[in-house]
C-alpha cells in the first residue's frame, strides 16, 4: 500500500515540478506557492491510491491517477476562482459613506 501511495505522490511531484518549470519560463516574475505544491503532492498520493484500488493496486495506475487527477482538480479550482473574480465588482464599499456602491444594482 505504501508503494501505491508513493507512486501517486510521485505523479503529483512530477506534475508540480512541470508547473513550476512552466511558470519560470513563461512569467517575468514567477512566484512559487510552496504550500500549494505540498498540498498537490498529498492530494496526488490520495488520488493515486484511489485510482490504483480500481486496477488491482497497480503502481503505474497510481502514478497516472496522481498526475492527471491533480491536474484535473487544479483546473476545476482555477475555473471556480476565475468565475468568482468576474462576479466581484470593481468598486466595493465606499469608506466615507459606508454605502455598497458596486454591489447594489
């Protein structure tokens, strides 16, 4: 079982390293969120174990489950965050009057 969890974590680790490499190449001032990186690896280990349980505990399936599952979940989170950013108005509460300009239509 430990082998399966490690295989899933390895998939997440490789996925995380590729994401960091992409940011380093494409962004002028890249920032690395180390907490997110560690959480990604932990989620990958869990997802890898779940996927491998459907395939008789095969390590390669745990690796692939950890890699692609984390990629899928991260994509869903980014979609949700982008949607939330679009819903928040540009002008929030006005400090002087305390009105809700921008929130009320």
